[in-house]
C-alpha cells in the first residue's frame, strides 16, 4: 500500500480506467432524472402546499405540469430542443431564480388549468392538457429568461 496517497495500485487503476459512455437512452434518462431532481428540489415549498391542500384535482394538475416541465427541461439539457439559450448552470444567482420560478410554475399549474376550465366551460377534458402546456411553456421560457437577467 502506498502511504503517500492512501490507495493501492488496483484502486488507482480503477480511477483512471475509462467508463463506458451511455447510449442515447441512457443519456436521455440521466437528463430526465436531473430535470426531475432539480424541479422537485427547488419547488418544495409549493409542493408542500399541494400536499397540505390534500386535493386530488390540484395534485393531478401539478403532476401533469411537472411532467411537462421535466420532459422539456431534459430535452433542453440534452440539447435536443433549442429554446434560445442553454439550460442555466447552477450557481447562487440561478438557484434563487430556480427557487422563485419553479414555485411559480407549480402555482401556475394549479391555477391556470382551472381558469381555462372556467373560461371555456370545457370540463375536465381541457384541464390536464392545459396543465401540461403550462409545464412545457414554463420550461421552455426558463433558460432565455435567466439569460436575459444575466443568471
């Protein structure tokens, strides 16, 4: 054992050995996971409100909104969808933007589909698609917005 580094030659060999790259599906799944984790982490306050309301209708809207946001966020992160700016790197300033924006997305995902339902009289058939559109448009607007404010 090498006392200087505290490792063995076998450990050092494993560290420098190249790991196989993910295929397209593996990369897509990684980006989905990253987008989901990011969204849930920063939107915890609004998600807690959804839990406290204990309302299946609001929960359904938020799940569909989050799904739209996560899918588009993953596509932007993977660079398979161009929205005018790359997905922002995580730093203190963009974290503040994420916190405010992602919580606003959750609230919008609760409120706007209900407003669409009331305005159109379309019933529940329009509520979930409207929630999905809120998520999709919110994720697509996030990178250019952060770029515009210099985050």
